[in-house]
């Protein structure tokens, strides 16, 4: 497995594209995806990206912002994203809080999903993510 690493300024566009594909090709309510925020202050950022690339699926996307990471997990509901987050926490010996938003449960709009993610990050990490819309 090897997740794909994207620049963070492409996150909004990729989410919009993913929603567009779902609306065009899949009429079921079973197509979900989750976005999660993960803070890693343990040192070597390149090392953690390599771990993500090996552990996550080919369809998963990694976005980096300094010590912060956002993961886009297609076909993954909140519960699946929570398992991914817990696995990462075990690996880096860190315990994060719920910084996960899911489509379509939390919103069907890309901008709103990212704003909700930002609210969770602000609440738990006292930082703001400046998304490009």
C-alpha cells in the first residue's frame, strides 16, 4: 500500500471532486469518506509521512502542514476513521481527540466539512487551519 501525498492547498478541490464523483456515479447512500486531523510533534516529519504511505491505502490522501496532517479516507465512515486514528496514536504513543468529520453524515458540502474540521482543531489544539477555498 502507498497512500498519495498532496499539497494541502489542493484539499478543498480534491474533496469537491470526490463529492462530484459520488454524485455522478453512485446513487447509493453507502459511499462515505472521512477527513481526520492528526498532530505529530515527535520529530522527523518525513518518517511519519513514509509510515502513512505504507500503512494507509492507495486511495487515501495525505496532506501536510508542518507538524499537522490531514488524511482523506475514501469509503471510510467515522468508525473506520477512528480506527485509523487510534492505530496512528498507538504507533506514535500519543492520544489525540476526535478530530474527524465524515461525508455525508456531517455535511454534503466540501467547504462546510472543512469548516467543521477546523472547529474541532480549534477546540482541541488551539490552532486554526487556513484552508484555501
